[in-house]
C-alpha cells in the first residue's frame, strides 16, 4: 500500500532531513511512525503525501508513483497534518463539500457519510458555523472528517490525537482499527508511546533522518530487552535523559 524506496530530502544548507529511507507498509495494518522532534517524521510524511518531492528516491501509494502521477496517488490518501489545515473563512459544511468535490465523492453518498462522521466526532452542532470560530480541537475534528470523507484506502495521520477530547480520540482509534481490518492501511505518527503500543501492528523508529527500527513491539523487545515502548524508544534513539540532573526539583 505504501512503498518508500531510498528516499532522501536535503534542504538548503545541505541539511539532510531524511537520509536514504526505505519502508514498505502493508494492507491491513496500522503502522506507527515514531521519532523525537526533528528526526524527520513530518518531512517523511510530506514526501509520502506529495506535499514535497524527495531529493532522490521513489514514493509509491497503492502502486502509483507519487511524482509521476500525483493526482492518482493522492486520490488513495486521506491526510491529516500535524496542524489543522482548513479554510477558516468558510463554514464547516462548505469546507467539507469543497473537499468532497476535489475527491469527486458522489452526491448520493455525501449526506450519509458526513452525517455519520459528524455524529461520531460530535461536530454536528457547529458544522454551519464559520471555521474561524472553532477551537483547535474542533478544527482537528474537521480535518479528520474531511480526510475520511472520500473513504481513502490509505490514512496518513500526523499526530492525529493532539487536540482531541478523550471520547473523540477513542472513536478515532476504533476507526483506525476497523479501517485496517477492512484491508486498508493506517500510517500515523505520535509522541504518545502508550497509544502506539496498544494500537499499532508494527512501528518504525526514525532518528536523525535514518530509520533505526521497523517491526513489532515484541520484536523490538527481543532486540533491546524488556520494558515499555517508551523505555525501548529512548534506548533506540539514544536519549541522554539519564544524564540530566533533576536535583534542582528536590524540595528538600
């Protein structure tokens, strides 16, 4: 469903944000993409979704080359960025209709699909209001609904839980599992290790632009030993947290 082949992204100043990364993500799985801030997660996701082109390498979605045929490749994707990207001068329903026009969702499917998503994410009451009156969490919900409105085979979600209330976060996790169980793919990044450990079929850990590990959490434990995913993650990314002196927090 997703094929990243030796992709590299070099920004001005010879900054190598992603370095020769290769990854295959299968149908029917939830894949968690983990890494510290600045590791290259968002840059990888932007190359995967066609927001930016790789300096070198190949991105394919459902077998379609993202650079050579971006319109077809993007039609398979529902993408939610790490910050809600919505047209704030529109009303919520106007924005959703615009997105469904872009993805050519048949009119006879729109009402039923949108009503269900609005109900699930508790946004029905505000859908006729201007988006610039929404809270951050409401904008995040609207972004999710827009991304899922055309029922894409591949969900690409960059920190999708941020800003969601507990009920909406629970609903999204259930949706992710149902989507994968239907033979589709969910690719998402998160800083919340507990969510990744509970939800993901496999994970990938990126550090300084390089993919350091791909596999299940249990496979990671066989390599690094016992511990929570948070502890294993810190070991893989060579965190120096143990060297930090926290004595200044001691009230004694």
